[in-house]
């Protein structure tokens, strides 16, 4: 009887996990692709910040790799 009592919550947990929506990862991937495209259009490279928030806007930064300087180029 005891294994049955322990198995019921485990089965319920597995059933609930199977019904969880999976569209969040697709939305995340789409937002990440858009961020990368915008960053590339600005001449940069999308780089991770190391944060894990579930939002690609806060988990990545656009590092501009060329042409950005404040120093004059006249000599």
C-alpha cells in the first residue's frame, strides 16, 4: 500500500509536466533571433551577460565591434 501512496503524487507531477506549455521557448528563440539581427545591423555581435532571467533582452548585450571611437583619426 505504501508504494502506491508514493507513486500517486509522482504520476500526478509527471502528468502536470507533460501538459506544460512549450511556446515560451519558441518565443524566447524568436526574440533572440530578432535581437541578433538588430545587433548585426548595427555592426555588433550579440554577447551573453551571464544572467539567467528568461528574457533575451536582459541576458544579452550588443557589443559594437568596429568603427566606434571617440578619438580623432587625423594623426
